[in-house]
C-alpha cells in the first residue's frame, strides 16, 4: 500500500500475482483513491507513477486495473500514462472487467 500527501490524502493498493504468460509478476491496482479536496493537483498521477515504479522494482512486467465507464477523470489519467482497454493493442477489441460477490 502506498500513501500520498500529508493527511495522508491518497492511497494506492497493489496486489501481486504470478503470471501465466510471463516469468515476471503481474500487478493489479486494486485501489487508487484521493480525497476530493486534493483531486486535480497531481496526487493521483504521482501515486500511480510511484505504484508503477514499485511494481517494476518488485519484478512485475504488467499492471492492470478496473474503473467505471463514467469515471472520466480516472480513465483520462490511466490513458495518459499508457493504459489501454483494448485486447492486444490499440486496435483490438474493448476488454471488460467482471466481478461478483461470492
């Protein structure tokens, strides 16, 4: 878990798992949250960039995440840092994230 700001004002939660298609780890960004009063000031970007650095340092070669369709700010941030929601690259089909309670 990464904390950002003096409050702390933001958090990034990472989960690591063995990969099927690579010898390296995969990293899942389980949560990226910044308190509303600190949004729009670069804290989310700083947390996510640090999360990617931590993931690389731990041996991950892939990071994935999920967000809602209507969270335009989050989607914009993720896309600005190179995340895509297309299988196999920018021209591939859109991917979907599914979940359910057990």
